[in-house]
């Protein structure tokens, strides 16, 4: 009986460490699904005013193929929507402004999974590629104004974290990431826009043979 238990443990250990072998796939290794909302209020001399309301939504699926043991080459896709709303009253006139920035990125990536003797699988990754954004602005009240513009350019990303294996092929992905973009507006090539984003990520990783 003890021998059977030992053999079973060895088999399970082998299964837990087989998912990063050459020829395997990892899907959703850095998948992040997040939503955040923030509201700011300013107070001065018993008066208060609301600051901008900011909400973000992000989803970043990915897929990779292990070209050698523990090293996966693949694609990270990303979509982020950032909405900023501002409402106020000026000289008896209601003022409202809304800006929505929607960004899509496609980043070829390399991710290395470190060997581990437990169910915790650390990893590091880096990627670089292309991002495109659409910016919409709507203003009503004092000086009504509306415009749309596109922003295109180069993007890069670094990530790291751990995958906690709950089965030999499925794990919970917890990590951090840094992403930067550098682009130009379509209607004004002299204006350069650089963004830097740091995030804490959570998702699911699926390993396939």
C-alpha cells in the first residue's frame, strides 16, 4: 500500500511538472480581467466639489507555445477602456465632460517558467509590439465640444508572478506587470504621447499537451 502511495505521489509530481515541456501550450498565462472605479471629492472652507470620476476595464488574454522546456513564445493581446467624467456648475450652467480612451495592443512575448518542486510555478516575461487607441471627448454646458482622434505607436511590457497549480493543467495566475506605450495622434504627428501603466494581475492559466 505504501509503495502504491509513493508511486502515486511520484506520478502526480511528474504531471505537475510536465506542462512546461517542449511542445506544450499555455493559454491565458497572463489573463487579466479587471474593473476599477474612483471618485474624488475636494473640500475647502466648508465647500466641496466633486473631482473627476475615473473607471477602467481591462482584459488581456494570451497564448504561448513552449519552443524549449520552460520557455514559451506567443502573443499577448490587450484591451483597456479608460473613462473620465467631470460634472460641475459654473455661473448657473451645468457643465459635463467625458473622455473615453480605448486601447488595443498586440504584443509578441516570451515567458520563462522556473522549475519548482511544488505546485507554485514562478515566471518572468517580456514583450514588445503595437498599440492603437481611440480617444473620444464630449463636453456639454459651457463651450460644448466633441471630437475623436486615433493614437498609434509602439508598446512594450514586462511581467512576473506565480502560477499556483490546482490541477496538473490548470492554475491560478497572480502577478504584476508594467506596460509602456509611445505613440502619435493621426491628425498631429508632432505630438507624442507616452503612457506608463503598472498593474496587479489575477487570472487563470491552462497548460495543454
